């Protein structure tokens, strides 16, 4: 299994930062903490945010953040 993060173009990178910032704001955490959670065991950044970028980036911020926070809860990363 490849442990290297996916290479992102500029739009995808900006979207990943947008997601991290939105989650950090919602959960009152730092962006660095959220990044560590999203790239840890569950690999949510690669396996969900980047994988489904084409669909996710068409949604509104509230929907995106709700989905990601729920996924993080399902993965046991946050309460």
C-alpha cells in the first residue's frame, strides 16, 4: 500500500485547506490538529476529501463540514 499522500493541483489543495479550516472552526481546534486527524489512521483527507473532490466541492460549506465531522465521529477521531 502506498503511504505517500496524493499530489494535489491548486484547486484541490485550496479545497482541502477550506475543509480543514471549516472543521477546525466548527470543532474549536487548530488547523494543525485537524490536519493530523484527517491524515492519521483513517486517512480521511486522501480516502474521502480528495477522492470525492469532484462531488464535494459542488456543495455548500455547512454540508461539507457536517459530512466531514460526522465521518470523523464515525471513525472515532472526535466526539
